[in-house]
C-alpha cells in the first residue's frame, strides 16, 4: 500500500523516529509549559499523518492550550503592548468568520480550522515578549529552538535513508506526507536564528555544518527556491544587521555566497539542463526556468502569458479584484469567494481556469492570491495590516526590514507557509522578540549564551 508514493512501512518507521524525538524533548522540558506548547506545535506533522479525526482533535487541543497560557502567564505590560496587534487580527478574524458563516455558508469546522492558524501564534506572542526580556529565560527558550532545528536536520537525514532521495512531504516533524512548503521557509527562519546567535560570525566548522544543514532541509523537500533565497538572505544578514564590518566577517560571506549558488544549481534537477542531481552549472538555463515557472515566460525577453506563473497569477488577481469592469461582482471583490473555494479544493479543478478566475493552475496561487480569492480585498488588507503591525515589535530597524522581507516574500511570491503554519509563525514571533534581546537599541550585538554562561551562572 502506497501513501503519496511512500510505503506504509516507510511512513511508520519515519513517524516512529519523529515520535522518539518528541518524547526526548518533552522529557527534557517537562516542567516548562511554554516549551511543551512550542514543541507540540512543531510536531504537527506527526498528528497530520494519523488521519483527519486525530488532526482535528490535535487542533482543538492546541487552541485550548493557547487560550490557557495567556491566563496562566498573565503579563500585564506585554498584553497591553500587543493589544493593537490583537485588535488588527481580531478585525480580520471577525470579518472572515461572519462572511464565511453567514454569506458563504461554510462549515463552522472548516472556518475554525482556518482561523486557528492565525489565532494560536498571536495568543502566545505576549508570553514570548516577556520571556525574551529576561536573560535566563531568553537563553533557555532560544536553546529550545536551536535543538528543534537540529532535530529537523536529523529527521531529514532519516528521511534520506528511508526514502533514498528528496521527497516533498515529511519536512522534519512540521509536516506530514501532504505538506512540503516548510522546506523553503524553515531554512530561511533557521538562518535568521543563526544570525541572532552569531551576529553572522562564521568562525568554526560547526557554524558551516549548521548552515549546510538548513540547505539540506530544503534539498530533501525538493525546493528550488531555497537555493536562490538562502544566499540572498545570507548576504543581507551579514551586511546590514551587524554594525561591525571587517575583512574577517566579510570574507566568509563572499566565499560562501557563490558556493551556495553553485551547489544549488548543480544539486537541483530542475535547475540544470541534465535534470539530475549534480548536473552541469548553467546559470542562464536556471534563470530561464525560473522566469517560466514564476512569471510564465519562456525566457527573460518573452511575453508573459496571462494568469501563468506566480507573478502572472498575482497580476491577474490584482486586476480582477481591484480594477473595475471585470466579470467579478463588487461584493465578491470585497468579501472573496469563501474559504472552501480555495482551502478545500477539488483537485479535478486543478487546471480549471474558470474556477480559478483565469489562473492556469492552482499551483500558481501564492499566499496573496489565496487570501485575495478566499477573503476578498477587505480580508487581505486586514491581514497585511496585521503582518506589518507584528513587524513593528522588532526594535532593530534593519532586522525589522529583513523579517518583513522574509514573511512578505513568502506571502506574495510563495504559498504563505509562515503565516499558515502555527509552528513557523511562532518561530517568526520568537525571532522578533529575541532580536530585541540579542541587539540593543543602538544595534549592538549582545551574545546571550555568553552572558548567560559567564554572568548569570557565575
């Protein structure tokens, strides 16, 4: 019996490894409810592979846990600080729930399953802000995320042994067989975590292995974009975050940047002419493929086919929803077509242009397109305001811009895995909160592990 191309035995063995890792972390952090909650979020893929009933029970338990934590850890100052964020998200949630239950007559369970993705991380945010203000607690929580990242790398090694090559699903413990988008965004968030802990000083073998491990996660999910986005983010973090620019810091960046690009084009079968692992290095072929896949062009100079590629799909939907004179009614432009139309698709309509308002395939839909089609112009604007408000809590301006770039790129040009996966969104919120501890108001780096070991523990 095959489950999305994998044998039942292969999936069972893999999930046993995931379960062992879960038990290890739960035992290690058994006295810390905040850590336990974060761990459970990152192990959502294990419950997803157990079937819809178990997955729905898991989601309900997560919501109850998320509501419980702010009451147990009531931090008055932080809750007051995040009130504008909650109000912005609340406007989005109330709008979407009312429209989908009253106008679109969607299933309450379906609406709940969609809204929980956004409410759960927001409920935890004031706790993260409070924890990251204290050196001891910030260090311990930061260490937890580091251990989770290491486990994700190890689980991808297990996947390599069991599957024998890349497989889109089973991105560590985060997704089950049915999801692979985290294979692009988790390495990017992991790189941001690395920057906050090292100030991009790459001075030992362990650091290089850690960076390679992030790329390995993307490669094992078959994600091309990570080979292009990772070097760009790597360069931006190295140049614009640290206030200290020296030859010792810049040289590793300059050496590793082209190496990442070189390996990416040769390791990704779709980015080289031979379409195999370790194919030839042909930047023009990779660029033309990227233009065709993302923009619907055969090459840089070609004409874009309407509704083809992710850029073409975004352009078409923007014109459809925001420009008057189209076939879409004004009310549909404002409130969308409903959650069910986008988030519970019938795959018989995968290439149905009429169903997707002129878009060539469902695969061309980005987060921007999905939100616009499902929630309309009003819902999309509410949600973007929520994201921008969230970024405001990062006090370091350069880091704020980089965080905004990561999450908005994922939302506009990819499938919005960060905002739609509670684990990744909580990770992003932690990075925002922890950045205020790792860098002071003047942008100077503070080595939190060093402070913890040499000052607190003395």
